[in-house]
């Protein structure tokens, strides 16, 4: 609960930054800042990996806080490991750890940047504004129909925007993971870069079982490719070998994706 508006600014800020949730917020801010700066250097053809590392350091911080709050201190036992395996936040933490120590792949930042944008905005609405810019206390017997303060207006606008675009953003994340990041990693196979695709394939397998957005993306992609490559709607110019390769790959992906995964009760992402 935010301290009263009459409390000194220093006391209000200290009460905010001393919380574990503030560290979570800082992690998201670092992810946003690092991604924007790194993307700028890439556009200018002066790629600076420091900003890439900064973005993933922020992701490690924010997801680490979530895992700690959800599961407590790490425990060297099977039950704790099983809970982590089935926690999508732990999966993103593992990915962030891997990308942090790997050569930069710019598109891998897309999901983390998107999540951080929504989480950071939500924190500003529910914590930064009430703690740092509290609304003045209403005078005793004041007019109940007094105009809304700028704090209330900004909070309502943030909530309206995040509510409106959250679903579209989650679909965008799923599509980027399935059709952008995965394709980029497959191209890395030509350079014998196998580990990233193995790790990400396992990640997508869990996401398929845990996320309706990921399942929808896979379904939409399959329908489009079937219409393009398989009879009766297939383009006659498609060579038969392409159809055979597609059918084989689709079968392998389906078999891999349908491997037994014990889905836990649905939990919100971060």
C-alpha cells in the first residue's frame, strides 16, 4: 500500500525501491532500454553487443525475481526441478540465460521486449504514479464530483491501452517465436549451429501445450502450408519432392509436439 501523499518524497520513493517488485521493474526497464539501443546500433551498422547483453541481463533479473517469488530459493530436488520445467517463466529465464551467453541474434529479443513493455507500463500505473506522484488528499467534505486528477487520467489511459492491445501483442509474440525466431535458428544449421534450434524446439513444444496463442499460430501456419502444398488446392507448379519433404517434416514436428507433456494448471506469464 502506498504511503500517504503527505509523506516526504524520499520516504515514498524508498518504500518503493526497497521492494522485490521494484527489482523486477528495473529488469524490464533494462530490457526495453537495451533492446532499443541495440536495435539502433544495428540500424547504424555499428552493432554494440553491450546493449544486447544489457537487454538480457534485464530479462534475467525480472524473470529471476518471478521464479524466486513463485518457487522460493532453489532446491536441489526433483520436485523443485519439475515445477520449474512446467513453469513458462522458468523457460523464458532459461532462454534468456542461453541468449545472454550466445552470439547476438537480434530477433530473439522480440518476445522479451514485448513482455517488458506491458509489464513496465503496468508497474508505472499501479506503483510509480501512486508512490511518486500521489493524488492530493481530498479535503474534508469536498465535492465528490471534482474533476479527475492527471494521475487518474494517465492511469486510465495506460490500463485502456494495455487491455486493448494485450491479446494482439501475445499473438504477435507467438507468431514471432514460431515464424521468425525458429526460421532464423533453422538457417543457423547451415553453420552447424545446432544447440540453439534444439533448445528452442523444446521450448516451443512446451509453449504449444501451455499457450493457446502458440497453438493457434501453429494451426494457422499448418492450414496455410497445407493449402499451398497439398492437394486439392496445391499449386500445380509445386514439385512433388517439395510435397514429400513438407509432409515428412510436418509429421516429425507433429510427433515431437505431441510428446507427453504434463500440463500444470494455467498460470499467467510473469
